[in-house]
């Protein structure tokens, strides 16, 4: 985990995202690469060439100002925390660029979405998860006090979670405590939590398997409640679709965790 991609734009969780990225970089002695992210130009502008030209100029000027502010913030934040960094010049026009650029980084750090992910426009998280082929670290709303020391793996036996665990091996090797958490009745056919713990043990990684009953809670609620009770500072979870339509990809436990997690989440698809 030596290279970290950090898309930077102005929102109320930028500082928490940068703090999460810096903490993760410090854990591995990584270099953080920042770049200015800008939403794509609204499609309807192209319908009227004259109108588009009128609206495009102030939009470009504002975007350039935002990009300059993003770099200053990123540079100051990483320098003060003695994190190795660099900056990718230019402005990434649209969230899809996060996926493109992320293909040559070990991980991409994004902020936790503020509301449910829906609608046709891909969000930053969507692009990072589905287009980069690399894992994503989702920052909580507040800056984490620690990260990667006490890890909980939300194990549902799925292919997606198995891949996520494989990508998270460097993190697991550095952790002090690992819990493989399974929620009764929420998984798919596959190896149980103890079998995953045994797999990790064979690689010299100590982990304990825990299975809990959700009671009246959903799987997502159970995962977050148990993670909090364990003092978890990083949740490892695979992201998976319940529909082939990208605009409604998140549901169930994934949706709840993306909306409610107060700890960093290491996620992959």
C-alpha cells in the first residue's frame, strides 16, 4: 500500500477524508497523490451551442479557482503531517476520472456519501469501486483517531468479500487485532468465518471468528453495532450488486454501512 490516490474537491467532509488518507499513508509509509476533481459539465449545455458558450466560461473560471484551492489545502494538510505527497496537475472533469486514474494506485480514498446513492450520474465512490479495479478506503464524517489497528472483516462468504480480503492482506498483516464477523442468515453459500480465520492463520495472520445473531436488526445494523462494540477502527467489507443497473447498485448491508459507518471502511468489488 505504497501509493494512495486522493481526489480533492470542496465539500463538508474534505478534512475528514484528508485526515483518513494521511493516517493510512503513515501506516505504510505511503505517498499520497492528490488531484482536483470537478463534476462533469451538465449535459444539457451542449444542446444550445450559444447558451453553452455563455455558461461555460464562468464555470471554467470557477472550476480553476476550486482546483487551485484544492491543491493548497492538500499540500498544506500533507506537509503539516509530514506525509510524502505529490499533485497531479489539471482538473479531472467528472467522477469517472477517479476510476481511470485509480488503476495505477494501490488504493483510492474518498469521503463517505452523504445520502443514498441513486440516480444516473456515477458518484466518486461508484467510479472508484467499479472502474479502478483497486480497493477504496471510505473516510467517515469525522477524522479517525486511529486506523488499521483493530480490524473487523464483515464476512458473508461471498466472492466479493473474498476478493476484498485478499486486497486487504497488507492491512491485515499490520493489524494488532482482527475479528472475522459473520451475521447469521445474511451470507451466501461458502466458507464460514472460522475457515477464513484458518486461511489467515496459514499466512501468519492471527484472527478470531465470531458469529452473531442479528435479532431484529438488519445485517448492516448488526455489523456496525458489533464493530463499535469491538472498538473497531477499520471495517473490511466487499461491495456487491443486487441489480445490474449501476444507478441502484447499493442495497442491503452495503447501503446501510455507506450511510452510517463512523469508522473507515476498506471496500472492494
